[in-house]
C-alpha cells in the first residue's frame, strides 16, 4: 500500500457519506439510507484496521524483520551452461530473468564468479548456485546446482559480504573474520594449505585483524582491514599479491603500500589488483600485459603503483576484469583502461589503453557503480537502470542480442524495475532489484499516516452510530 493512496481513500469515505445524505433528500427510503451508512462505516473501519496492521509489520519498525534494503528479486542473464543464472535451467538468456530464490528469502548482496554465483541473505546466510566442480558452492558436495542452495556455514556465523573468484568463494562475517571455500591449488583460501574445501574454512588472518571487505581474482584473494591496510594470498605469478615478490602464499600477507597510504576499497582482476585510497586515487599491481594497471606502460608490477588519472579526478569505486579495469568518479562519470579487444572500455573503439579514458556514457547519465566481467562491463545509473558494453557472447549485455557493443547500451530490464547493485562473472551478469516502496512509517509522513487512520476510524464509527440512532419506529400491524 502506498501513502499517496490513503488520503484519496478518506475522501471516498467522506464522499460516500455525503452522497447518502443527498440520496436521502432526493427521496430514497430511510432503510436504504441507514444500510448505506452501515456499509460505508464498516468499509472505513476495515481500512483503518488494515492501515494499523500495515504499520505494525512494516520492515521499518519490525524488530526482527529483514533489512529495509533487502530485495526478494535477483535478475541474471548471459551464459548459463552450469546453471549460474539460477533459474533451474542451463539455458542461456540474453535478457534478465529472475533467479529462483527460496520462498521468503531476501537478498542484500550478490557476487558472480567464473561460472558460479553467490548471494547474502538478510538473515546473514549465504546462497550459491552454478558450477561446483571445486566445491565453490560450499554445500559439502561437488555437484552443480541450477537453483540457489545454502552454503554450509559454521554454526552461529553471520555473513555480511561475499566475493567470487574463478573457482573459489569468500565471505566476511559480522565478527570481522573471513571464510573461504572452493579451489585452493595456489593457496587462495588462505588457510595455510593447498587443499580444496567444499565447505567454508577460516582464512588464517594475522592476530587482531578485522576484515571489512574482500575481493577475489582467478587464483588470488584480497582483504581490506579496519586499519585501512590490505592483505593478499594465493597465486602471485605476476605480482598480484603486491608484496614485492612473485611467490605464492597460502596465508595472508601485507601488501607493500606506499608510506602513509590508507585504503578504502579493493578490487581484483584476473591477475591484477586495485585499491582506492582516502585521497581518492587508485593504486594497482600485478599483471599489466594490456595496460590494466593504468600507469601508461605494459610492465607488470609486484608492488602498488599509482594509476595515471586525469587531473582533478576523485575516485569513489573500482573493479577489475580479466585484463581491464573500471572506476567511478565523484562526478558520476566512468573511467576504463586495459584490454579493449571487445569494446569493454566503452569508448566506441576496440583500441587498448594503458591510461584511464572516459566511458562514452549517454548524455546526462550519472553512474553510481561499475563492475567488470572477463570481457564486458556494467554500470548502475542514478535512475536505477543498467548500462552494458563489451563482449556479448551468450547475451551477457542483456539487450536481447548477442552482438558486441563498444559503447554502453541499456540492459533490457523488466518494466518498473529499479536496480541497486550489479555484478559480472566471466560470461554472465546479475542485478539486485530495489524492494517495492513500503508504506512510510517514519519521518515526516508518520503523523499524516496516523492522522488519516484516526479519521477513518472516527468516520466509520460515526456513520454506524448514526445509522442505529435514527432507526425509525416500527409501524403497528
């Protein structure tokens, strides 16, 4: 029920009562007039009760209700050979389709891996679907699933964030710890071994560490700490761990950040890593074969180096694809650099760039977030729509075709859909849909809501009272 409809309901109640009076003066029978008052009064009372019940169970005021930002709808499109779209089939889709979530489930965050998908629920649990060859679904098996299944979390665990790598998965808990599961041949689970895990295990964090965010590449993992430092573990073939070496590590090690640097956000590409600093700059390290580090060269770096941003640019968000990188600026524009063979930089060409260039957004478009797949890119706009560009094999751009695009095009969302977040896997894409608007139960609308409920109650009671008070005497037989 929307707040905007309530005043009109009260007017209807009032007008019905007035019409009853007019019909009485026009000569309608007293009995019909009295019955009309009773019906109208009962209608108004029922509306008042419904309004009160709505207020009592609204997510805004219910102590045990789901998060107000939680959604019961996740959309997916693109490659579905392993069931990563979560609709119960293995059929690709070039337009968004609904993930078949368990009944009553609401979602707060999503992540896409190579060919598996993850979600965090408002209850603090995790769901997974798609390819499970290495146990990356975390359910204790290696069986694929084309619909979401529960990750077998340790008892008492509440998940707050999630990330998906090529064949492994990561989660942050409310206690500030990190969990990992799936493939571990390069130590990407961070538990000190190279043993695959089909259920979550603890990442072996340094004592006293609190994790606030995580990211995952092909075979390496990153964690942002509450102190603004970055930890990495797993594959280090191209220096993607950022410690100055190319030696793998099966436990978290510190990234060698420039002195005085505090990090606010992290991202992982396939073989490179990215970080946003408190100064609004970007650091990058690891593989740079296509210029994905953004420093104007194609030379790998095993320690963080500054991305060569346009003058006066402040960065608010980042993401990494297979060999390209994306960023959102404080002005709501998008930047891209690295590999552009399929148009994934969105500048209208297929020419690589080793420094950030502007994504060719539609006029008057403001972007709030971007995400990078292997060869495609996505952006969420302030209007709650999604733009996509790059490779479109399997329909991962979501426009109903399989034709590549080197400039952003609109994803063909269902009517009246508002998107709050998006994520990209190797060849599939997902979006979290905003929940439908609730009846306002806090803020300046609350007094109006309560007043209208009271007026409905009084109107209904008054009409019923009048109907009984003016009951005519029975005629003698």
